[in-house]
C-alpha cells in the first residue's frame, strides 16, 4: 500500500528510506483553484518507462453510494480512494491525511506550464472542462512539482466529486498526480 520501506545501515543505528518509485498527489480546490496540500507516496511497483502514469481506476457508480479508487500498476498499489454519495457527500479515505500547503517548499520563479499534451486525464468524464491553466497556476511554484516534472512523465489530472446528483462543487477537488523517475 505505498508504505515507506525502512532499511538499517551497516551500524544498525540509523533508518533510511529507499525507494525507486513514487507519486505525488497535490489537492486543488475545485472552484477557486487554491492549492490545499498534498502527499508523496512511495511505491513498491517497478518504475514504468512509459510517458503515461500507469493508473487503473475502480469506479463504483453511486446509485446511492459509490466509490472511486486509483491504483498504480502493475501491482495495484492504492494511491487514492474516496466514497461518492448521491444525495450527500462522501470523503477521501486514502490517503487519509495530506500535508498542509505550509509544509511545501516554494520556488521564487514560477514553472512554465507544459504543453497540454503532457496532461493525462485520469477517469475522463464526458462534458467536463479541464481548466489546465488555472490548475497549473495553483502549483507552478512548488519545488516538488519542479523535481517531478524533470522526470518527463505525463502529469495526471483527476477530478474527485464526493457529492453527485445535485452535487456541490464547493466539496469537489482537482488532484494533480505526478510520477518520479528513479535515481
């Protein structure tokens, strides 16, 4: 489940974390495009050389209650899970917590938005407008975005709507998902 892998050094005194693959999830407010935080998830799956991020989606349509889960392939490592409620509001259950924006390092200069072709829509929905410029502008000054962008992978974009039916866009979120390149 994307947990940190701990290893002891030769002295058995210090624990260090070693990983070859990770993703970062960055949460953005759906209506005002404010960066709300994020988390880096360390994976056990082998790094995939494709430019696409290898994500599969398990979607349960909300008759009354539904859900959506995103998995990093091929080992089906959970990277996102949330409930969807028809006449109410679901919630994200994984990752349970994300770091507040104050925990991120900010750059002095903004990063230029990559070409639209670099954005990979995760679970594309018909009739949904994906405001790439507004979403990018909310994270274009984060050091972690700069680090992940250097890997050359596509930039995943996912819209999470925990409330549907009448639905309240004030409860919805955009998630940017980026995949690192191993050291």
